[in-house]
């Protein structure tokens, strides 16, 4: 069976989750996210492209109201199986089309979601996230920076990040990520972009 090459399609991801070929999966909560949760007041958080969703537990245990979404059925199944009762927080759906109901979230958190999407979809990503966040709330993310090798992933560079987010968000914080997978080492940054 040949693999799908279009990462905007669930099939691309389904094949990888079904075969256990998920080299991006950290299998734990990133340290930078734990630090963020530790210094933040609980609120509502949306996790787009959550995959197996380790972060859901961390937010829920700290009292956050968590909504996570992924459009790959095997990813959602794996997340729900692992999460048990917390699996109710995981929606099977397309982040770009799903009706989340009334606006808005206090935080959108993501890791390796933007870089999974081809750059020709990135303006839709920004517009969608901006619509889902109230003014002054945060896009908190672990973004991949650097040179594009064999996409996906599609990494950012400073100029593309500013072009993408700069008109709707201000960069409030950047920290190095010290617990990256070998695949991403030296290229991940914890960033907090505040909705204008
Ligand atoms: C590289 S994986 C990252 C998964 C997870 N964030 C992690 O850190 O392990 C990208 C994820 O985004 C999901 N995805 C891609 N496009 C999506 C969309 N339009 N709506 C919902 N999920 C999407 C894929 O199914 C996949 O699980």
C-alpha cells in the first residue's frame, strides 16, 4: 500500500498512527508546557491536532477546561484508550471546520500542528486561531524553526513567523526547549503569542 503524501488529509496521518510510525510523538508532556501550567491560572484551553494527547491530562489535572481535537480516527482512538475518562475531552473532527460553539478559549496550545500543515494553509491557521481566542489571550506553542528538509514538517523561520502571526498577535515570550526528541533537537521553541 502506498502512503498518502498530502498531510492536509486524515489518510496521511491514519496510516502513520495505524503502523505506529509516529516519530513526532514525545510520549510525555513537554517540560515547557509543565512550566507554563505551573505559572498560569486555569482557564479554557483548546489543543488542535492533539494526536495521542498527553497534554490533556496535564491541563485537566491543573483544573483547566480542556478541549482537544484531531481529525485522524486512529489517533483519537489511541488518545481515548490511554486517557480513560479524560478521553471525553477529545473530539474527532477537523480543526478548520468544527463548530466549537460560542467564542472563545483562554489559550490555544499546540505542538507540531502548524509544522504538520503545508505553508499554503498557514493563513487559514492564523485566522482560525485568532477567531477562537478572546483579546489578550494566548496562543502557546512549541513551534519548529529552521530549514525545511523533507516536509512535513514545515518549519518556521523568524520572518515567516512574523508575517504569519504579527498582524494579529504580539510575541510575548520565547524560551528554548530542552527536552526535544532527537529529531527536533535545537529547533523547537516554546512561544507565547498574545492575541491583540
Ligand atoms: C505531527 S502530529 C502532532 C500530534 C501531537 N500534537 C503531538 O505533539 O504528538 C499532527 C497532528 O495533527 C492532526 N491534524 C492535521 N490536520 C488536522 C486538522 N485539520 N484537524 C485536526 N487535526 C489535524 C493529525 O492527525 C496529527 O495527529
